[in-house]
């Protein structure tokens, strides 16, 4: 009778351990997913902010009707170079990549082109990053999640005077 009771206790402990692991393992995997999510979001926000700051010092050229700048724009090229330096293409974080660079609706050139001056308005940058969940649950959590970030920074570019004062 004593041997049977010991086996029963050992069996009960094994069942309790299995039940506990069924609860603890998903919680642990969720914590890992949240950490990767936080790192991806932080990387994307930093890349977007730094790209907007870098693009704000370049003299703006013509934009389309919506304010979007073409790929040949020096502002867009500078923003893209900042984002490219921050890219992670391996592991769980893919990106960031530049989605759009545009000038704000209140953009204005200096009033007197001959005397130069500062530009008014903001440069707006949008980036996107994709991250793969380290512990995905099929049917519940997607395998890859895109995150976007949008930042704007005041234009700090200055147009040099076209005439030389006497």
C-alpha cells in the first residue's frame, strides 16, 4: 500500500508540473515577443526622427501637389542614407525603410530670393519596419508585423543671398 501511495504522489507532481508549464511557457514566449516588439518600434522611431532631422538642413526643391518629394530630391536622398545606416536585415527585425518624405502644407520659400533667408515649414518622414515574432502562435499571432513611424522636423535650411552687398 505504501508503494502505491508514493507512485500516486509522484504522478500527481508530474501532472501539476505539466499543467504549470502549459501556463508558464506561453507567458514566457509572450514576454519575448513584447521585448522584440519594443526594440523594433524603438529602432523605427529613432530612424524616422534622425532621418527627418538630417533632411531638414537641405534646401528644398519642388515637390508634387501633395508635398511628396521625388526620389531624386536631395532631401529624400539624405533621409534615405540615414535610414539605410540603421537597417537590420537579419534576425527578427527587417528594416527600417523609407516610405515617404514630404514637405508640410505651410512650406514657404524665403520672400526675397535675392537676399536669401530661411525656409518655413517642416519636413515629414515616414518609415516602416517589419519584425518577425520569435514565438508565433499559428492562427492567433501573425508571423510578421509591420510598424510605421512618422516624424516631422522644422526646416533649418537657409538660402544664401544671390547678390553681394556693397
